[in-house]
């Protein structure tokens, strides 16, 4: 049985490469889903992925790759502006305007963001980098990777009408109960069944996990 599970994980990883989806996301999803432990009976796609036209606006139906890129760019820029406002005066953000991205919509460039500590030598001042990784991500419409000296975490742009599941009692419910609105959510590496809307407090928690600093 373990051998078959290993094969499944390898297949998921290869599929992830083809779909430009972060590889570990499929693996973590499989581990989390472990149906008997999680009490999950069945996964269901978002309504709009199932082709329910009543749940889709004309804009969503006709959206071009370029429009998807612009929407993603807008969401990233708005989020980076929030990050800048959340930081204390001891820190600053440095954007990189032409970070290359490739996803299902094509190749394009988008700003990335570095958080650095003021009045510290350049070789030691960087806290984290926030790298946009495109629109192609399981269960969302975009993701950003947070890179620190101690590891990486991810922020996923999730929708209120996103993935749903049917549990062992036959109840249909959202996969992530905490998703109450569209926005950027943190799926912690070791608790993929928990989604936290990113605000100042959540951002600080993430930065503490991947950096040496207690209070960026």
C-alpha cells in the first residue's frame, strides 16, 4: 500500500510540473486528504470550474490571458502596498520591477518585494523576499512565495466560492472554513487544512517562521 502511495505522489509531482503548480502543494493535499483521518469523502471542484454558468460572470467567461495577468498584477500590487503599511519604521520594502513569471497565461514580468532592515549593512539587512509565482495554483487564482533564511511559506489568493468537499457525514462544506471572502490566505506548511486570511498579525507570524527576526 505504501508503494502505491509513493507512486501516486510521484504522479502528482509530475502533473504539477506540467500545470505550473507548486509541486509540494499536490503532495501536501494528498497527505491532508488521507480520507479516513480527515473525514473527507469526496473532493469537488469550484462551481465555476464545473462549468456552472449561473455562477460565472460574463467577465470571467471571456477573460483573456492578458486580462488574467492584469488582475493578478493588481492583486499583487495591492497586497504589497498593505505589507508596506503593516511594517514598523525599522523596516522598509524594496521592489524589483521585472521579476519573470511563467504560468498558463504565458510569460510576463511582475514586481517582487524584499523586506529589509534599515541602518544595517546591505549584506545582512534582508529579512525576506516575496516572489509572485503566477496565476496557476491549485485551489486559488495566484500565489506568492515567501523566502527566508529558515524556509519558505506561500500565500494563495483564494475565492469565497472555491473548493468544496463532502465529508463522511454527507455534508457539503468549503474545504477551508476560514475562507469568508476573496483574498490572500496563508496555508501553513504543516497545517494545510487551515487557511488564514493574511493581515498584519498573520504576516508577522509567517516572517517569524522563516527569519531570524522576532518583530519585523
